[in-house]
C-alpha cells in the first residue's frame, strides 16, 4: 500500500506502517476506489450515535492546545494528535489525554458497529463468508473494518503512562511494616489505577533513613512501569511539597505503662507538625490518616492546616469495614462480594459500632441472615477487638490488611465507588445527631475526588446508644489535646 492507502486513511497523522492484516486487505480490495470507501464510511457513520455536538466542540477546543501544524486543525479533523513536547504544561497534557481517550472510544464504537453491520449484510446474503468476499458491498465493509482495527491497534499501543501526568503521593512511616506494604501497592497501580503514573515521596525519622534507602532500592528493583520517581525525606516540609495525596501512616506506638492520654499527646506533636507542613506545601492534598489514634490524629492535623479544606482530611476506618465484611460473609457462607452497606460508626477503637442495620447479604437484609445474638454478642466485639487479636496471634499489629484498606480508601476517593457505601472518618457536621468538630466515621458514597455522606438513614435505639458511646470517647480524646488544636 502506498499513496492510495494514505488517501483512504482516517487521518494523515494517524497512519503508521501498515500491519500485515491491513496490507492483505488493501491488496485484496484494491479495486475499490477511495471515493467508494469514503462513501461507505459515511453510511456506517450515519448509524452511530457518536459524540454530541457539545462534546466534540469541547474536544476541538482542547485539541487547539496541542500545537498542530495547521492553524485550523481540531479534534474533528485530526485525530491521534502529536504527543506533547517535553515540558508541556499540565493543561496541554490533560487536553492530550482527553483527546486520546475520546479517540479510542470513537474507534471502538465505529468498529463494533461496522462488524455488526457486516454480520447483518452477510445474513441477508445467505451467511457464506466465501460469497461475501466476492460481494462488493461486503468487501467494502471488510476493508473498512481492517482499517479501523489497524487504527484501534495503534491507539492501544500508545503508552498512556508516558504522557499522563504523574500524581505526587507522600507516605509517612515509610520504613515501617504498614508503609512498606503500602508503597508497593501504590507503585503497582493498585491505588490510583493501571494507567496513572506516580511520584512517591517517602517520609520517616532521621534514624530510619537507611531503612528508607533500602525500601527505595527495592521499589526501583521492581521496575514498576507506573513509578515515575521516588524520593526519601526526614523533614515533613520537604516530603509534602506539592503532593496530591498523603498517607499519614507513621505514628508513635503505645509503650509499656503508657497511658492513653500520654499516647495522644505524643502523637499530637507529630500530627500538628505534619498538618502545618501540608498546609505550607500542599494545600490541595487529599489526606488519609492511618496512624493511631487515627480519628484524633486526623483532627489534630486538620486543625493545624487552616488553609486546607476540612473535607481533604480523613481517617482510616475502611479496615474496620473490611474486617466486618469478611466476618459477616464467613458467617453467612457467601462471598464478600455479596455483602454490602455495612457501616462503621465513630472511632477507630474498641468503642466503634459496626452496624449491619442497613447491610445486605446476597440481596437479603443482613438481620434476616444472621441471628441477633451473634450480631451483638460476637460480631460487634470481634470486629472492634480484631486488631488486638491479630497482635496476640502473630506478635505484631495488622500491616498488610491496613495497607490494603488504605488502598481501598484512597482508590474510591480518587476514582469513585460506583455507588457503593464506604466508611470514612470525616469531620462531623451535625448530621446523624453526632454534633460538630469530631472526626467521626460515617457512611459515604465516593465520587472522583470527593465523598458525600449517605442521607436518610434511620437509627434504632440500640444504634443511637452505641453511636453515643463512641462519640463520648472521641470528645474525651479531643479534650485531652485541645490546647494543640
């Protein structure tokens, strides 16, 4: 195929060396003129819904950012735009991403419709594929499909990782067990998606930097395609500079003979400093606090970051949710995929309330599936004390499960939960009778970059009593460190 092939192509910028399948098709149907083929393309295109006029106009506007050779070039007339130049702005990179994604969807839709159209024609002509090769109309569709398949293949081969802007992610306590388990999940794409590159910023104490160095070596040794860069820091201000997401994992553990109040005060100093550093260097960052006591640590960090929206700070209670889902599924003898709408209310502590009042198991109301005595006498205390049980069994606290819960938390917050209820520790706003100014776990539905509290929830007297118990504990914790807020 030569100039004739290029004349028939969907775009002069799209064409690369023809694949063997396309070359065969082009030789086989060489008798059909470009004019005939374009006419048939129009017939196929007329059957497609395609992009709306408004969507196409928006893409045209974005395409003009991509510095085409022609002044009047647009997405409508030129697809597969040239890759942005090195150092291109975020606006240009985002426009390129949108155009490429729309192009792939457009190609896939046309290809699907063309194949369906071919099947329809062949059925009308007796269904013989051999006869179809001799039929001019079928031959035109086959040639059109061959070109679309080539173009779709080119789109799929574009390495999205090379031109999608990396997100900057900070992880504290990077040399610890949870941080270690978490970092490799982030670098592999489990947190932000299989086509989203990341820059990792690792923070730990100065005397742990040699261990951080070893973690960085391992991350590099994995050769993760999505890991664009990794750096290690011992100062929060440097680690948080320009980050989009922060996983605050590191916290001071409770030592022998240490009172809970002492633990709160020690961690208050850590999270106050980290809140100030994030406020100075990453005002738009989304933050999840994993280090315990997570709810109050989150409140401390939030109150020391006055320029950041409260909604950007969350505490991890997703681990309690996944624990509850696993236990309920095991009791009912079903997959965890059949368990939905478990709610974790309150503090990430022994006072938490794992609520199945709104949950379903296999499409049935959970309270009709499991007995009430098991729910109140076994399920609730076992979920609340699961962390202690794990320490007793393995001699160390939860690490892999905590890391996985943090992945689920951030993944749904950044990409959306597709209508699924999740539990997140968020700043209370007076809803559910909780009051204000507490980081309290509630049910939410996630949309890309945000969460919305689930409304219209009825609470029975037992639920209200359990929720009040955990609320009082959070008030006590807040009052213990009030001077640092």
